[in-house]
C-alpha cells in the first residue's frame, strides 16, 4: 500500500500497542486490510499429469546401451544434483531390466 500524501510505501509499525501502517512523511493509517496477504490452496485440477521417475512410460526413450544387460534403449531424465552453475546430471533407466545409471557429461 502506498501513502496517499507522498506516494511512498507504507511500513507496518506499532503505535500505542496497535499495529498501524505509517509513512516517513507523518501519514498514519489504521486500516491494515490492504496490507494483509492471503493465499488459497486449490484442489487437484483435471487434465494435469504428474510425471514420476518410477513411471518410465512417461519419460523420453533414447538410444543408450545398458551397462548391465546391453539392451540398446533406455528412458532418461535430468536432475540438478550439484551447484546451479554446474550442468545437470542425466539419469538413464534400462527399458528392459530397469537398471538405473548416471551420465555426468
């Protein structure tokens, strides 16, 4: 909320044991309703698909040889496992034996 006199942002403060909004120009407001923040949690919406790592049929399939069974196809996903300025880690899961491995490149 902004001060109607000078346009500055009103700051919450205490006056005589009560919360008020005040400005450096001297303006004071007892109406705290414009400064209240509220949030609402919405229920699950129709048409939204949640992708889980344990449901590989929703993940992209690529040509990658499984180190365990040598099957030529695997599902993949990426996760930021290191600092934000580092590249993501790519995970693969064999489409046949479900073996999971990482690619750090």
